[in-house]
C-alpha cells in the first residue's frame, strides 16, 4: 500500500487533498514562500493525527503542520512534505468558568475561542490582526504575542496544558489544568514555540481571565518616545497595572491605512509622527462601574493622566473613545496592519524587540544607518510599544538578496547594540534562519540541535525550519 | 594531576572542602538523605563553575549542585559526587528600576534580593518560609512556588533570562532582558525546574514588580472549603484580582505552631478547623491611599467582603491586621511551616495540587481512606489554597517503607481521581521518583530521558534525580 493509500484509509478520501486542491495551503500570507506539498491531510481527531504521523514516519516522509496558515516567517513551506492541517480539530471541547480554563483542539480559530468564552463573561486575551483565521495550534507553535502581552503575557503564559503527537506518532499527554504542576522537565514549554519541529500540538488547556467590566481606550499623539513611556508608566501607576494595550503607529502607517481603507477616518485632524493607541481594562467595580454623575472612574483616570500630560506639553493630541463603536474603530485601524504592510514591494519585515526605554535610540540609530545605506528607502512601524516589540517594515529601493541581507543585518546590529532580540513574536520559520545562525548563542544552538536530534532523529517534523544548518 | 588538585587550582585550596568540613552540605533540611560528597567546591564566578564542570566531565565524575540546601525532596543528595556550591555567586549584579529587572548570581539568597529591590520600591514576589536560606539558583532549579503564586506565578514566570553551565562545561548565554524574545526552543524553561540534571544555573534575569502601596491582611475562619473559595472569588472580583496570598492552615497546625513557639499568639480566641490567611496588595492610589476619614479603600474592600460573608454565615471569625506588626505576625505563623512540619516522626510530606474547587473533595476522600488504612494516624495541612496546592503532611502510626508507600500511593490515587498532580512545587528529587514512575505520562517520561541523554550523555549532572530508571 502506498503512503497516499494509507493516508486515505486513515482520514477518508475526501480529506487527502492533492494537486489543484492544495492551493489554499501552498503559500503563506506574505506570498514569499510557495511549494506544492505531496498532499494535504485533514485528520479529525488526535488518534487520526497519530496514525497519519506513524504512516509518514514509516516512510520517513517529511511532515509540515498547518493551522490558520497566517505565518509571517515561512513556517508552513512544504516542499516534498505531507501537510497535516489541524482545521478539523477545531472543537472548543470544554469551558469551565469557575476554574477559568478552556480545553480546545489545535484547529480552533482564535476569534471563535474569544466568542465562546465571552458568553461566560471571560476573556482569552491572546489577540492580533489575524485572529479571524489564525488557529490556536499555530499560535502555540510560534508562541504568538499580539496586543495584550503587556498585561497578560505571550501564548506560553496563557497555556496550562498540551497534547502533542510526537515524531513517532505516540501521543504525549501533558493536559494539566493546574497552576502548579512540577513533574519533571517542562516539555510543555519546549513544545510551545518549537514551530512543529518537535511534535504536533493537537489540544491545549488555556487560561481564561475575567472580562473587564469597563475599557478606557484612546488615540494619543506625543512629541517623542520618552513621552510615550511616561504615558505608559503614569497610567500603570494610576491604575495599578491595568494597561491592556499600548500600540504605536507612525505617520506613514496612518497614511497607508487611509489609502487602503478610504472609508476609514484619520485618528486626528492633524498628522502626527507618534500615534499611540492605549487601552486600560478594569474589572474591579470601584474602577469600572459608572458613578451617579455618569462618569466611569477608569475613564476619568485616563482622561486625567492625558490632561496632565497635555499641560506638561508631553501629549499633543488625544481622543478618548466615547462608545464601543469608536473603540472598535481604533482597534480596526491597528489590526489592519497585516494587510497594510503588503502595500509596497519589496518589503523587509523586521519583527524585533528592544528594552522599552531604548525605542527612541533604535529609531535614531537605524535612521542614521539608512541615510547612508539606502537614503531613498521608506520605512513604517507598527509596534507593541508596551513590550518594546517593533514591527519595523523597510521598503528598500532595491530588492536584490544582497541588499536585503545588508539592511536586515544592519537592523540586527542596531537591535543587538541596544540589548534587544532579532526575533520577538513571529517565530523563526525560514525567514529568520540566517539571523539565528548569526545572532543566537552558539552553545544554545548546539543544545537545540541535540534536542531536535533526540526527539526527531529522522528529521521528519517540519524539517528545515527554525534551526540553521551551520553557525 | 588528580581531580582534587585540579579543583584546588581552579577555586583555591580554601574552597575545596573535604570530610569533616562538608557537614553543612551532607544532609538536607528533612534529614532524610545523608551522604558525604567527594568534595564540596565553592567557585566564585561562572568561569570557575565552567572550569570545575570541565574537570569533573573529563573524569566522568558526578556533579551535584547545591545552593541554599533547603530542598524537601532530596535534590542535593551527593553520594560519590562533587558538590558545586553556588554560595559565592551571590552578587546582586544590577537592579534596573525602569526596566523592572534584577540581574543576580545563582547564590543570591532570596531575602537579600527582597531587601535589595525594596530599596527601589519594587518587589521580587517569590517568597516562602525558607527565604532566609534558599538561593535563587535552587528556586529556579525546582521552579519553586510559595505564597504569592496566586498573583504573580511560579519562579518560571518571574525569570526572563538565564546563564547555564552545560554538562561539558560550556556556558550557555540566555540572559535576555526582554518580555518578547522568540528565538528557537525555549531552553530557559527547560533548564528551570530540571533540578540541575541538565546544567547548572549560574545567573538569572528576574522580573520585578511595583511594591504595593498598601496591604490588607487578615486571618479568617470559615465553616467549609466552598466558603473559602467564595471568599477568594469575591475578593478577586471586588479588587480586580489583587489577592496576593490565600493560605490555609488546619487546627492541628495552629496547635503545633503554638507548641513549638509558645510565645506566639493563637490566630483566634476559639479553635477553628479552617483558618485562612489572606492578603490583598494594592498599587493604584485610588485603592491604596488613605482617605480623609483615615480609612484605606483596599482595607475597606476586605472588611466589607468579610462583613457580608459573616452576615451570610460563611465566615465564622476574622481578624484584620491593624498594622505592620500584626501583618508580620500572621506571615510568621504561616512561614514557620518548614519547622513545624518536623514536630512528629515518621512524617510523609505530600506536596500535591488539585483544582481549587476540588479541595473539599480531596479531604473527604482521603479521610475516608485513612479511616481504613491507618485510623490512628494524624495529618495536618498547610496549603497555598489559592492555587489548590496542598502540603498534606501525614504522621502514620508505622514508619515501615511498605506502609509509607501504601499511604503515599493512596494520596496519589485520590489526587489523580480529582484531576490533580502528585507534585506541585517541591520538585521530584529522590523522594518523588516512584511517583514519577507510577503517575507521569509514559511518552513524556521517554521524551525526558531522550532529552537528558542528548544534553548529558555521560549522566554526570545530578545523576539519579528526577528521572526514574524504569516505568
């Protein structure tokens, strides 16, 4: 029996896609990576995933997992490989409001998890622009970040337990629902962020949080980055750490957004260089509940902080959302970044992180370097500024690989000179492998290779991703 | 040159301790494990640790790391091994208040970190009874928990970066100071909680938090466990999740504490079965700052919650700390547990975790089992109730290994029937290896062994700990 026959027997003919039927899967969001897989297999259960992996392992066939396929780093490139799509493992199996957990399949779409837990007055706080397509399996595999990390942490911190199909097809059960569970090596966190190179995540236990009873959301323009940091720190102090999102957009992003979405409104009447979207979420009634005079304390705290900073000349413009529609408008502008970023070619997408107090230094240094290396290039930034995580998009005047490498290395040099990281939240995939080879600690790389060889000795799990071949 | 000569050359004669000089190191806190090591070596820097490990690796000599030696699971038992003490790597190298990080050596004592960051109006929230002896290296190696996990998470969640000396003596630099840094496998979390079996943690980057401007602390007696959970949930709702500690002590613990510390005061005039110490910490001025009438809002929130529950018959007694001295008294009673637990022999120390809503079930089921298996045995519990983490101490009438195994397995059976874990925060060490063999997922155990063999092929790092030989 051929491998394909075997796969058809496991999942049924309708769920082994070949040739033309794989077009949805054969390229990623950026369109930078294209390859036709041997087949796309769509198992309906963990047991079917296990059987599919065993069939592939028996023939040493490469496996590439795919869930929402919203990777920005080429994580699902599948040349000479069987793709295993998690889309049918989309069950939200259990929501336990008292224990504040949800048990979900890897194929559950992020926004469907949001909707399901909202009904219990809870939130699963992982959110980013692609939430309508991205699935939790991919989010876990890349340890996705997004806009609420400043308050709730990355995906890793939002996951209590995992189920993983290992490279030999065995099912590893780490589905703990507990907040304290020290029982040997932390294999859960080893699997999270491994981008499918060590095993396939099939289910997860997720942490839920009380839904804020009130939000205070604003667009704020500030003269310089230190003023933005003051805004963040003053708001954290005033609210006791309730800032949920602190997002930066530059002037070019605001312009590009309006170009792509002509019906949208500009955030301010005037153009500003540093535009911040800030959101505070309050759960305590003393902060969230409306007072007899119609005001809401958490909104008043935000307004007072902004008024004081305006008086000090550290805020130049501010608009506080007056209702949910205005709040949604602010979020939609921010979350359109994944589409707006594709407006120009060639584009270099630098997903980097620097200490929060080094953001101004980053822009000064990189501008000085670009003035020499490619003075006519453009760049735009959308950033999770509260984490120091900058999506620094460069539009160079030349698209040849040498030039792109030169600019990428230049960004890395500036980032590392500031104690930052060349990779914040999008993962390594294929795109950042050269950066891994150049920048990652050599001992750590050797340990990673040893772990990979021990767990996946035949190198069938998402081969060629994450780990560079040589230092 | 012999190994000992080599070690003396690396660290100096005064820091290679032999025979009688090793008595401080040759037993753990419980006194259950005793062994004289080949030598105790006290390196003064990461480079010296690296050189010592290389010397041991060259002769395939076993290495056992030791920091504060407060393990409750036999983690530092060192037969036929060189102990590497981290006590001279005790520097608090840097505190960066704006970035809210501290960079410390593995030998930094927990309370010295607390004191150093307090000067900056910050907290490092990891705390437990042994904080005056325990060092951060050991806390990281066991992923220690303690009393503030309900708000701030375990040690793993409080660490941004690590430096680790690997089994071949190479230094792995994972000293990230960033909140988002996805660059390959999560080796930091693999090393945390590995109890020194994969490498020796020498330095760490720790997360700091704003020091609460006000605490509201109380001892509360409730009729039953569901009432305790209501108290926790109501307080979390009223304060927006500011509960920092939620600790349970049973009546026998209160009695034993007074026996051991006759000058201490009882928490209440009357004896109660379920005594809770609760603490709320507020940083926002609107909750923490004294009002003109002399009250502090967060204290009022606690008092109102308790008053309402008393009216409902769900709180039977409560004492709110009126000043810092009374607050300290409550904490000292709780933190004496490590000493009070040694009051009777034989003792079985079960460090277990169950879902927070299953604590009452646990006690009902285990009491029913003990009534058959050892009706005259005693037990006492001190628990991080907010996490479902119970330190269930049994004092059986017989100390023979078969009986102790029977009771331990009985506890495990009850715990697992409730979806809990046989190991919460003390680690596996030697004590819990049989439980690991019986209870841990078999696939996970096999993956752990593969990782161990890949990283430490000669099995020299804390050999015999954590991983059972067979399933």
